[in-house]
C-alpha cells in the first residue's frame, strides 16, 4: 500500500466516536455491566497499546468500572502470551490495570450451536459471559480468510480446536494423493471460510469492532 500518516490520538478518538454502521462505543456501553475486548496476539502488528487507552477511556466515561473490563487474547492455537509479551503488546500500564486472559483452544469453552455451514460453535466462556463484546485487530491480507480483522478475532481467535479444524478444512483440496489449500488472498465475496467466521461472530454476539489499517 502507499504509505499514510498515523491517525494520532485525535484521529483514533474521532474514529471510535463516529464508527461505520454502528452506534458509538460509548452509546453501546451505557448500562452494560461488563466488557471483554478481544485482541490479536504478537503474530499480528496491531498497535494495541496505542488504541486500547482510548477504548478504556470511553468505557470508563459511561461508568463501567475497570474491574469489569477484560482483555482476551485471540490466540487461536498459538502459544499463550507471558507477562513480558503482554507488556510488549498492551503496554505496562494496561497490563497492571486490566485483567488479561489467554485463550485456550481446549479449555474454558461453551457450546453455542452450529453455523450455517455446519461448523460447531465452541467459544471462549469468558467471552460469552461478558455483557459487551468488542474486538481490536488489523486489516491485512490473509491467505485463507481474504483479510484479517473483524470476525477473524473470533474464529480462529477464541474458538475451540474443533471449530478451527472445521473452518479451515473448507479450503482443503485433495487432487489425487496431493493435498493442497485453496488460496483466497484478498477475497471476501464467495469465500466460504470468511462467510463462516462472520456468521459465527454474529451468532456469538460480537457487537463492536476496531479495525486498524496499517502503514509502514
């Protein structure tokens, strides 16, 4: 992509307060008891430590206590983040202020039904118990889902291992004895994997997404 200047604090705040196709985060948070913010891990370059303070400020401004705000790391089947990893991703101030949960693809899951494409929906229990569900990630090309960001933080990010296998298996091809993967970089329309994860994200109640578009 052609490079672009950073938004800066004012631009981030303006985007959070005037989102596309949804009420603002503050409007959604009013009257809610708790919030969970799903954030991608260190394998993605989302500048979480830059954006999260503005999200927390908006939740606090409508009366939500920080002990009712949780960060859930969308690990999929990746390794958990240590405290030092978390400081790199979120900043030490946020690590000290907010409870942070590492997702586990075999534990702390609840069944939420089946997707339109027949994928079993088993999702992180802490996520399902939260009153307001928010995602923070980045939009960058992805070989299978077209692009990262949005619902991809939910599947594979905070799903059970069987959900990951069923979802990723949609693009698995076998020609003779040679297995291969159908590549759909940048493709959203007609992409069964992307359609499946978006369907699941709606069913589990993801309500507000912060998508960061990256520059160099």
